[in-house]
């Protein structure tokens, strides 16, 4: 956490740090997103601070490599280290990047999704998406083995034909292990707000949902004439999703609640968060809607409806499921 000279608090996750530069008793911390924070006038704290930062980043690296090793148990250490660079602290890695290391790795990552109960969801969304930019991420719960793993994937759906359903990134997630149920509450990265149930728990009262976010503004999306330009926008959107979801620790309730709901006393706790967390504001702006897993057929139908709405609507309004649909039970 950094307090800037304007008095604002700024959070810099260790996983966002690209490099640390030392210059004349000043330290410049560069992030993967082109930001640079210069710390000065540290006095006698200069050397201890550098030591503690290095230790914290090394600990994170070891933790990430351990998680990747469990995901890819037969891979040699050099491959584990290279894959871990793309999956720091739960970030979802593109298939394009994983394949650049080894073409055999992605299949093992897909098997993880199948083992955790996301086989059918992944297969359907993959059929709509551009496969080389599918992303998979794994994050340990904040309470270690007590909260298990949080596994999520992103499916970018787009086309150079702006009339085809798309301009969206689908996000699906699940938490592994029965230990995550009812024990972590708000602490677990995979916990649904309010209920303490693991996020994406399969078959639990219809509370599971697929979330959709815009790649580009609806007015801007038709202007992409080349696939290269569109894919560059998709890559930027994937980077945004990674940063924003980690910043809000994968909480979804403050993302999908409407402005009217946010004004209700029951959700007053989120009003301060929206004011102070820019990544949460960005997710709310990009949010299109969510498709509830009421049944496989209805879920697929809702996704097609949402994607069609997203390219036909002239403004940035959210998609809404038909009003006669049973309310989801994940609040």
C-alpha cells in the first residue's frame, strides 16, 4: 500500500510488479501496466524495505510455482517456472502464452477444469470463443488448505463482423474442495457474498452464474476492421480483467448489483468500495450481465440472447434475463 503525495491510498499487488530500480537512494517500482512509482526520503528504512520487498516477491514466486506444479505434476522445473510467470497470484493465462512454452500443457489445464466440475461450461463457451485467447487461472484461497483452490477461465467472444454475437469476455469459476463450503465466509477468494458458499458450487440451488464483460464500447466495436486490431483490444481487455478481478478478490456481488440496489441499506458496505477502488468501478462499467445456471438449455439460450443484445444495443445498458425467471439464490 502506498500513500501518494496527494494523500490517496494506492494498492500495488506484488504480482503486478515488473521490476524494481534503485536510483540515488530512490526506488522506482515499475508495474506490468506501464506505471512507475518512485519512493524517496526513506532514510534508514531504505535497506530494510528493499530486503522485505525482495523476500515478499520471492515468497510469492515460490507459492505460484507450487500451485503450477500441482496443476502440471509431470512438467520439469524449467517449464514450471516459465508457466508461473503468466499465472502469478491467480492471474488467468492465455492459451497463446501457454502453447509458446509447450503445446502439451493446455490439455492438462483443461483437465483441471473438468475435475472441478466445469467441463460442460467450458466446452460450450469454447465453442463460441476464439480458442487461442482462452485463459485459465488458479488462485489459492486466503486461508490456504482450508479454502482450497479457486479455478476460473475467460472466454473472449468476438468477430470482425460486428453483427455477429460477441464483443464479450465470459468469466466462469468454481472452488475446489468441500472444506471451502461455509468455513471461509468473506475471507475466501472463492466465497459468494453473504452466504459463505464456495463460488460456482455446482448444483447448489441455482446460484451458479456466468458473467460477461465488454471488450470494447458498443459504439467502438464496429470500427475494428482488421482481426489484428481487434485481437490487440482483446488482449488489453484480458489484462484489464486479470487486474480488476484480483483487485476485488473475485467478489462479484458488488459488480452485478444495479445502482438502485447499491443504494439500499443492505449493500451500504459497497458504496465506499466503489468510491475507493477504481478496478471495481471499471468492472461495473464493463459488466454486461450474467447467465444463471437454472438448466443447461436455459443457460445456453440466455448466453446467446445476451451476446446478441450486446451487439444490437446502441447504448451501454446491461442485459436482463426475462422477468418471469426464478431469482438466483447466490446473494
